[in-house]
């Protein structure tokens, strides 16, 4: 079916209408989802020293509980992407937020390391399903000229949530015990889930491509574009022609010949980035404590690492104007250098604080820019699956990072050596994105439409 004279292109409408208060509300809700995701994901690293002290757990034995949520994150993301492409972003988002809230609250009552490990896995299932759909929903309400910057700004909630967890843990654990951190991480998502149910809309691009009644689509678009949407008789999308149009599922799009190389390189880059992120987030407090730094100070210094993720807003601005693959590849190259520098500064607390913050800014800026890169790479039919699979498969990098440092500590390697080894995956991520650029040199141009398809009409 071809567009009628009164059919409005949804993306063109978003591009010309500007950003309204309604869209800012959507972005804010998605930001808080990702912030709580970062808080709940990182908190286990902050309470790990307390587990060692209270339960007498050996440090190598911490590997399973530190990585349990990451296994859940991977499973949740891989399954939730295709589910969201079928059922919608909003339903999956609300369900996932409630799951990780209930599971995190239950984990605060764990009586041993095995029970805590199980609840951390269930928490991860919800976390893994929430983040990619928050990214996708944000991306699908953005004007194209500001999509990367706004998506990156929203995704900054993850490192900020991780940093907030560190600052709160440093205050709450001495005063209320480590269980209080988990309780807060459970109650907050339950409150947010209620707000999502009443306020968050479904993705308008999803509604169009799934042929929802035009009246329901118009109600949402009127709050963004007013009369431009009110007078439309139908809505359509402009998407790239080719295999994704004929594909029966988001999985078919992601694995199609047109997107296959780019998909694998996105997975590899994100995997390597999370090797670095979780190796440091889970183990820095312990490594710094072993280096002779007082435990509370070690936790506060470690919390500076994710705080630097706000630099992703600047990278988003660059990605909207220059080659996004090369921008992020440069970020990963600088990540490798800065992580190596942490190991060289361990003996000086003042210098260590500075280097950790700089390294966190660079590393989290590059890593937080990846979801926006993936969201721009895939069409609507496969966007949720594409973003979710990158995040899900990448989570195994987090698992690898947690066990990598556990193994290095067993071998009694110095802090300098450990940080040097952890820096190497940054170089691998850089190479992966350069390969993606070679395989898809015109991918940035493909964000525009090559053909129009009317999807929703009277």
C-alpha cells in the first residue's frame, strides 16, 4: 500500500516538530529505568567486601555471585529483544522493571551466598530486558538530527546509577548494613513501574509498523506535533528496502546478509567494553583495599569510575555530525591507555582518584555510545532485537571480566599487571568498530528512507 495524500511520515513529523515536554517525559522515564539498572547492576561490587567479612567468603568464591546477575542480564536481553519486537516496548519494559525490583528486594533477605546468587540471577533477567527496550523507545521518539546525543544522554543513567550506588553504599553500609543497599535497589523500581504503567506510551514507530488503529497513533502524535498529526488520515514510515522488509522477525533482520557483519562487530566491541567495565566495577574496591587503601576510601574512589559516563553526551553530539564508528573506536583506544594508567597510579591516592575519574570518563563515554550506534544501524523491524542482542551477548563480556580478575588475583599478580591485562580488550573493541565501518561504509546514510510504506491508515 502506498502513502495517501494525507498520510504523514512519522519520522519526518518527529524531525520537524521539535522536542516537546511529552518527549522529555518519555526520555526522563527511560533515563530512570537505566539509572536503576546501573544502580542494581553495580551494587554487588560495592557490597562484596561486606560479604567477605560477614559470611567468610573467599575472594575467588565471589566470582559466581558477582557474575550471576550478568548471566541473567544476557538471558534477559537476548529473549526480551525479539519479545519487544512482537509485543511492544512498553509491555516488556514494565514487566522487566517489576521483575528486577521484586528480585532485588528478595535478595536483601538472602541467608547465604548460594541464595544470593540465585536472586542476583533473577534480578539480572529483569535488568537485561529493561535496558535495551529503554534505549529503543528513546531512539524511536527522537528527531534524527539529535538521536545519538539524546540516546546517549539517556544511557548516561547507567554509569550515573552505578556511581550513585557507590556513594550511597559508602554511607549506608556502615550505618544500616549491606542489606539496606539491596532493599533500596528493590523498592525504587517498584515505584517506577507504577509510573511507567500510567505515563509511558508505546513506541509510535512500533504502533505504525504493527498497524495499530490510526486513532491510537494520532493521540500520541498530537501531544508532540499538534495539528500536523491531527489532520492526518494515515501514518507511514520510511525504511530501507531490502531483506529487512521481507523478514518475518527481528532476528531475521539482525542475522540477514545485509546486517550480519555489522551485528557481529557490534557484539564483539560491546563484549570487550564490558570485560573492562565489570572487571573494574566488581574488583576495584577489593584491589584498592589490598593495595593498602582504607575500605571506605577504596569504595569512594571506585565510584568515581562510572561517574565519568556523562561524557557520552559529547560523544553523541559528535556521532550526529561525524562518522560514529570512528568516534567510538577512538574512545576505546583511549580507554586502553587510561586503564593501563590506573595500575601505574595505585600507590598515590590523590593521583589515583584523578586517573580513575579520567579513565571512567573515557571508558564509559565509549561504552555508553554503543546502544545509540546499534539503534541507528537497524531498521524499526529489528531495532529492539538488534540493540538487545548486542547488550545481551555483550553481557558475557561482563562475566568474563569478573572471572578474569578473579583468576588474576589467584595468581597473585600485582595491581599494575592486572590493570594492564584489563586494558587490552579496549584495543580489540577499537578494531571491531573499524571493521564494521569497512563492511558498512554507508550505514550512517541508511538512516534516511529509500522508500515509503504506509503502515497505518483508516
